C-alpha cells in the first residue's frame, strides 16, 4: 500500500487529505499529514477574530476530528530527501526521526514576509495565525482599560494609537475591523472620546487593495476617512524602534500596537529539501501540480498552495503564477486530491485552472466591498455577501454552525469585550500567592570549649 506524506495542514494540505479520504478505496493508500499545529486556520476570519466577532476556536478546524482516515502527526518536517524518499520529523518534545514515503505532497503554506526595518521584528505582530489575532484583540481591549485611567497626554495617546502596515486585503480588513471595534468600545469608557483614538495604515504604493478597481479602492479610502481612520499612501515605514513610528514622509508618532500585513513568502522549510525551488523560494510545480525541474517532472512529488509557484493558466496571475490566497489554495487542494487518486489508478493528471470570480472583504460591522470584473457592491450588501460566502466556505457543517451562531448571538447581545491577556502568563496569579517552603534556618555554631587543665596544674 503506497504511503502518501502531506507536508503542511493548511488550506491546500487539509483539503487534499479531506478529499482523498472521500475518493480512496479501503486499503488503496496510507495518508499521513504532518503539521506543527493540530488544526487548520481559516485565515479570512482572522480580522473578525481580532475584532471579537468570532470566537478564536471557531475559526480553526481540528485535523484529528475532521480527518478521520488520515494519520495526523503534530510536528515539523525539518528536512526532505526525495532522492531516498525520506523526511525528517521533529516534534516539540522528543527526538527527531525519519519517515519513509512513496509520494510526497508539499503544502507547507507561507509565512509573513518582513523587511529589515529597525524595530519591526521587536515591536510588530503579524496576522497569519489564530494566536496573533487573539493577541491583537487582547491588546486593543487592554489598552482601552489602561487608557481610561490616564489623563490626556502622550501615554494615553500612545495606548490608543493603532498602526497597520500594508494596504492589501488583509491589511484593509484588519484595519477596518479594529476601527469598528474601537468605536463600539467607547460606550463603555465614559472617560474616552472618539477623538482620543487614532488609526494609521501605511502603504508603500499609491493605492490600496489592488484586487479591486481603482474606483472601488477610492470608496474604501473615503469610508475609512469618514470613520476617523487615516491611510498614508506612497509612504514607507522607516523605523518602529520602541513603538515610535517613523515614516518616509518625515512624520512620526507613538503606537502601542503595530500589525504587519505587508506580504507573505513561501515557508522556509522548502529550503531544506532537494526538491527544485525557483528564485522566490517557492517549489517549482507544473499546472497539473506535479513538481518539475529543468528536465521535466520529478516522479512522486507534488505541491500546492502558497509554498508553490503554480502557473495561472487564466493569465490573471502575477508574473504568470497564481497569487497566494485562500481561493487558490482550497481549489488546488481539491484538484490535487483528484490527481493523486487518479495517479494511483493510472489516470493522467488534470491541470489546475481557476478564474477569479471576484473579491469580497469586510471592513467592519455593516461595511464591506465586493468586486467582480467591473461590477462592484459596497456597504451593507457587500458585508452580508462577505459573511455569507466565508460562513459557507469554512470546512465542515460543525464549524459553519458555530460561526453563524457567533454572528447571530452578537447581533442580539453585541460582541464580547473581555480581554484575556492574562492567558499569556496564566501562572502569574498562582505564583504570586502560592506558599513556598521556608528557607532552612541557619545552624548556630557550637560554643567553643575551654582548654582542659592538666591535673598537675589543678593541684597547684
């Protein structure tokens, strides 16, 4: 029975395994998926998680629960030697080991791409995983608690100044959602006003959201400006040392929260393999998702998702390749599953081709934008389209019900505004009051004895 090893449990890896479970016959293949996290994150929900509209656990999908026929290994793949068809598995606890395979499927995804800007590595936070979204939410809520006890001044202004770097879809969505969250919080903080909150988005290009038309992007800019958010176009971040934002325009201000959404890059794990990689660090694959090199197809090696340079046969990609987004990763995973099952049965693989049907984004409660060709929808209708599309797109009915339940409850009860920032150090309270053994008392030295007198001396 051939052993298929899937490296990465994100969109592409999860859907590859999920669809293969439905198509494989009993005993036809053994499927193993390896990922350092025990869940797949539905990344389009991260802005709403950060804004408190979706509970964090509802935006992730358990691999073990939903991949019932697939062996799940929670660990990292730290090396792949395809020449010998072995991969090195490194768990968080325990010694690494090698695993043999017959077919390798690389779907390791992407990570945040940053630049060597002073202070970014120390002060900023990304928006690629659920933990980051939770931390952003807790930071905003905690900052409001802190600022409400301070008089007007530099420290309060710093706490209530929030900065997002990057004006793509992810940046605009988190920016709009956080602005919406901050506005809704003001009712609970009578000592704070709308003018006390400051939102800045930094974009190096002359426009935002290249996935939509220029006209639609201008509407988004106007909408954000009306809601008290400032967008800096044609502006680069020069420094973020100590939370002090310095821009290429000469402007500077203090910000306690800096969210980085300015691009992604292929997971660096691909560098520790003997598989062919192109100049941007992505795995080279053909349109049928088989790994290729200069000599043609690499046998028994496949790939999909953000970690791969997948040709865009529609001609709509950047540089001839599919852009790294969920829309492509999900569909590539489904195509890859069909091709793998067909490969086992001797069928020729199909080429991946998908024409973008449009882009939809939520930028706060009741605010959204949708673009398909020249057709655009804005406002509440687009916001409902955004929620409807992603609510139905999240895998499994179990997750769909939980997500829609969140939205329905929040409509009647408002979103939850409790900060759980103490979870970052959950033992702090216990340690502060825990009884500890008393230090051992120092042993007193024995009194020195007087020298004994001789018998002769005593008689004298």
